[in-house]
C-alpha cells in the first residue's frame, strides 16, 4: 500500500505525521510526504527517512485581506500539484495532519476519489479541519472535546495524539538515573523554539534565586540559549539550563511539576505521563487553540493556567513554590492528568486506516 501524508509548518503538525508514517512503514507500506519549502518539515521529514515533495500552499489571514486573494491562487496551484502527484504515484490513502498544507492534498484526493483522513491534534479544530470535515472520509481527533466542534463531519472519531511518550510509575528511580537528588524537580520549557515571555520571566527568577527549595531544569530553546545565558548573573547549584532536552521522556517522567506551553502533543504527553503542570498558552496561536488544549487538563484538575498577559516573575514563582510545597496535592493533580492520557492512539489510528483501505 502507498500513502501520501501532508504535514507542514510546526512540529505539532509534523511529528504526528511521522508517528503515523512509522506505523505504516512497520506494516510494510510505502509513505511519501508533501509539504512546503518553508516549514520544519524540511528538517524533520528527511531526518525521519521519508521523501518530501514540495507543493504550493499558505495560510489565510484573519479577516478581509488582499493577501488572501493570492493565497487562493496559491491553493489552486497546490491542488493541481497534488492531483498530478496522485496520478503519478497512485496512492491508496491520503492523510493530512493539520496546517494549511493539508488542504490541497485533501481537496485533490476527494476530487480523485482516493480515501482521505485528517488527524486533528488540537482540542479546538482548525479552520481547515472544520471546512474539510464534511468532505474527507475520516477525521481522527487528538482530544475527545473536539468532537462537538465538527457536527457536519462524515466520520469523526477520538483516537488521541500519537506520541513516543510512555507512562512511568517510578519517579524516584528516574531521578536517580538522571543524577538528581530527592528534591522536587520542576521542568520548564517553551517548545522546540522556546518562548520569549517565559524566557524573560525565567531569567528574572533565576537571577533572584526564587526557587531554592527545588531542582530546576530549564530548556531555553536553541535560538535563545546564548542570549539568555548572557543575561543570567550566576546559576544556582539547583538550576540546570539546557538549549534543548533530547531525552524529554525521561526528564518529564522524573519531574514533579512542568511549566510550559500547551501545544497539542505536549498536553497529550502530560496526560500520558501523569505529571502536574502550570500551562501558559501561546496567545497568538490560531483561534487561541492552545488555551483550549490547556482547558482539557485544567478541567480535570491536572493543571493550572496562567495566561501570558498575567505572567510575571512574582506570580509564577509564588505558584511554583505553593504547588511543590503540597506533595499530596501534586500527586492528586498527576492522577487527574492521567484521565486524559491515551496510550493507544497509534493503534486506534491504524484501525481507522485499515477500515478506509479495507485491510481489516
């Protein structure tokens, strides 16, 4: 079987596509990716070992804009390119994992009567997903809360978000493996690219040594590391600053509290690991979808939200110190977070793929 996957822009769209591709590859199927020349797909997809075909696509701006006329022209060009690719490759299935690069492939697939599936990772589906949900054969959802946002979908099913993260039951053993003592561990990160406002607050907190009672691992994001290190006067012994955390599964499993954005994959991984979190949604995400991701955890008691407009050194330091001082509350928050954890996402997606291609 041959499958074409459209995945582009950010890691939140691309990594689920790669996880699905790996599942398909394990079952002996061939996978081709489509993306644009601009996004992270140009780094992540080739590193994962898959061919990447470039097409034309770009996102619509909010409201009325002359630029959207050019966007529609670009979309039409991308649809034509996808139709040509479908004719050449003769795929058995087309999958889109979000972002504007999904639209041309799905529209082309519907017109060519090739089975189509979208995986929507966010709790609040994007405009592209909402628009295409009544046209594509299946929409697989990363969050159950997204179901009610797609009333016109042909077939929407909650699968969860595919991720490499696994539940870990022994936090103390993981701390020992990482060379940490028994003190509470707070992990702070802003995503693969970092987060400007979070970084500004963390610099202040570290310079004032506001987190004396815990260990702190803080990932700045590769682009911001040098700038941040130049602003920090002295690094306390309990603080470790990294550009990027490559063993995130181990560090998250050892953590007693996270401070981070609320991208779809991060939010799903918090549920799988069962770790409490202070979530600071990125306020400029499309349709404010990170806030809705965060709400899925807050609503079950697994996290608290600080909106970026309310974020300050004093507020964040006070919240961290208050939370880690109450270990029984932290434990309960972790158990609550597990309520949204879904470790069977890739198996559920595989089942939907098999139904579409009549393999089961």
